[in-house]
C-alpha cells in the first residue's frame, strides 16, 4: 500500500507528469481552470488521471488535500479576477 504522505510532487508522479518544481509551476501557469468547471472535468486530463483525481477527491482521503491544493493553484486566475 501507499504509506508516504502525499505531496504535490507525488501527485504529479501519480498522474504521470513531470514533477520537478519548474514543471509543476509551468503546468499550473498553463492550465488555469475556467470558473464553472471542476478540475477533474478539464479535457486535458487522460481518463485515468481524471478518475484518479475524482475518486480520491470524493473519498476525502490523504490525496484529497493535495488535490484541493492543486485545484486552488489552478484557480489563481479566478481569484485574481474576483478581487
């Protein structure tokens, strides 16, 4: 089983994405979410990535905190525009 505490880097590893700091920053900058779309509904995810995000977020398990963090990072444009 997975015993290590999930982190943003490990989430990117799980999703099969480059997980160094520069790659994570670039991903977040280039994948900002539209206002009315949930993160796992975005069309840039593969089916398996989407299912991983959706299922762990719904389970509210250890991954859900990291997924929420990524969602917040990917919603920065929304937050800027609402102020």
